[in-house]
C-alpha cells in the first residue's frame, strides 16, 4: 500500500509538473506570436512610409512640371507677340 501511495503521489506530481511546462510553452508561443505581430506591424508601417515618400516625390515633380509649363506658356505668348510685331 505504501508503494501504491508513493506511485500515486509521484504520478500526480508528474502531471502537476507537466502542466506548468505546457503553460510555459503556451507563454513562449504567445510571446513569439506577439513578437511576429509587432514585426509585421513595423514592416507594414515602413512600407506605408515608403509609399508616402514616393507619392510626395511624384507630387513635387508634378508641381515643378506645372510651374515649368506655365513659364513656357508665358514665354510662348511673348514670343508670338514679338513675331506679330505687337511688342
């Protein structure tokens, strides 16, 4: 009877010890998942910033081209006047 009691105790001890290890594994898995989520969010944010910078660069180029076009139109009008003798 003493051996059966000891076996029973050690068996329940093993079960008790294995549960915390599962919890530890679950905590580790949760930490790993959170870390991956955080890294994913950072990558998404970096990609959004890259797109924003590209969009800003394109917008600046467009504004510069529009300004050049206006200047060329003014120059063209002046040139036409000179050719007609209106200047």
